[in-house]
C-alpha cells in the first residue's frame, strides 16, 4: 500500500502591510530625526564639554585647537599647562576683538545667544 502524497496547496500571498502602520513608521522616523538634530544642536556640546566657556575675570583658561575653532577650558592658574591664559576682562555683547587693546590677546566666543570676548594674558609655563 502506498501513502497518498500530501495535497498541494497554492502559496498564500503575503498579506499587504497595513497602510496606517507604514505612515506611522514614517512619522516616527521623522520625529526621531528631529529629536536627534535638536540634541546635537542644543545639548550635545554641553554634554561633551565642547561648549564655549564663559570664564570670569581672574580665572585661567587653556586654549587649544585651530584658530578658527579653538577649544577653551577653565583650569587652575598654577597648573603650568601649555597654552595657559589668565582672563583679564570679559566684554559681553560683542565679538569686537579690538576692545581688548593691543597688550592683550582676545578670543571671541558665543554661548547660546550670548556673545562675548575674553581678553587674555599669557601665563608663563613652569
């Protein structure tokens, strides 16, 4: 006796994706992209320490990086680090480097909507 072969059934076509779920996925992707863009623009520099420093007069800072994108960090004035400067004065509301005069180095910075110039005096390395 032979066993009858299994009946042949035609393949079922895959059910089409619901139209609403495709739209929901696209909207979700746009929302995620906007959230990432806002985090990078507004929050990431502050979280990673790349945000400009609004140092006060009397504090010391190190200035590193290229001239067109310097990185400024506050540090102890007695640290003896290279590229160490003492903030002599801070001029708020401007990017005018000439306001520091010719005796001091000047560095324009912007922190959120605040713009300011740090007038700096080099601290000799130890």
